[in-house]
């Protein structure tokens, strides 16, 4: 898992790339990025599966905020990003969410 951040000089936006390796995704067939930035919609940010099995997606996030998120794999299981900036407890599902700071 990895998170790459590229801050734009011309706009108050950060391009954030989220990546999941095949091992990290448990050989999942589908992966979605779900979080505060998309109102926890489990279907509108599908991650692209590369030929090597890695999932990736890049989104623009306004700078100066923290965003909770998780990965939704194969429409049945949730996974955190263990390279996240931090984690916070979620009362929904009695679990922790990953957090990205931009």
C-alpha cells in the first residue's frame, strides 16, 4: 500500500495517488476507494487494476484537510491502508479508518 501526494503550485489542491498491491488486496478482483471525500459512496471511485494486479487511483483533494477512507474489495470486505498518515476510530462497524492529511 502506498499513498503519493503531489501538491499543485497553481491551485490549492493535492493530487493523491492510492495504490494496493495484489498481496495487499488479497488478490481481489475489484477495489473501490471510499471515504469522506466521496460521502462514503461504495461505487463511484473504482480503482484501476493494472496488468500486474496492482490497483491504483488518483484523485484531487483540497489542501488543509484530513480525510478518512478505506478500500472496499470485491464488494464484500473492507481494508485499511497501512501507510496512511494516521487512523481514527469509526463508530460505524466498530473499526478504525485510515486518514490521509493534505
